[in-house]
C-alpha cells in the first residue's frame, strides 16, 4: 500500500528545493521551505552573555529575530562583513531566526535519488546535521538539516521560552 500511495499523490517524482549558500570554500543547501526571506547584512544589536556566534538581534517588522553567524558557529577564521554578506531569515520550530552566510547562490531542485548519504567525516557542521551530499554540475553541495541545527541544545535559541 505504501508505495502505491506515494505514486498516486505524486510525491515519488517530486523534487525538493534547496537554497544554496557559501560559507568559506564550502557550499551548503537548506530546505527552501524553511526560508522566509534573504536580506542584506545589517549589524544586529548585541545581547549580553550570548554565545559569540549569536551576533545579536534585529527587529524585523516588529519581530525580534536572533542572528546566528554560521561562520563563527562552524569555527571559520575571520568572517568578513561586506556587500555580499547576507542574512537568511528562517522559520524553524515556530521561531524566526537569521543565519549569516558569505553569499547565497541559487535554488536547486533535487530528487531523492540525487542526494547521497554523507560519509562519516568531521564536517565543520557536525555530522549529525548533514542530511547528505549532492553534486550539481561541478559543485558539491552539503545538505544541512537547518531545523535540527538551529534547535540543537548548544544553539540555546529555542529553549528560552
């Protein structure tokens, strides 16, 4: 029953869309459904005692949004804040938050079959949060479970209710 059901509602042939972005030399992809908008970087208001990778908060149309610099979170050296630095505003676990990345590339549609399991390696992201790898023309995309990453305990972003 399961397989037939999937084919009938068309899910088997559906591609998932990922927003790709760069952090240093690597290119990552996150589920486009988690993305609310993409904004130019503006310096957030610092919060006392927040971890270093939480740059602060911005007021986005009346919503206070924590901003996480993924480059700092993943231990990348000396992140630059320039014209190509962007903030991806996410909707994750019923919270709105932003991640700072070097640049946003494009939206890529991938079938399940195009996503390979990630080998056991120590990616900057941490293997727990890597959903898989996909090659897109000559690029290797690291697909990140952004919801799991942003709600992980060390992020300290969601448990504050």
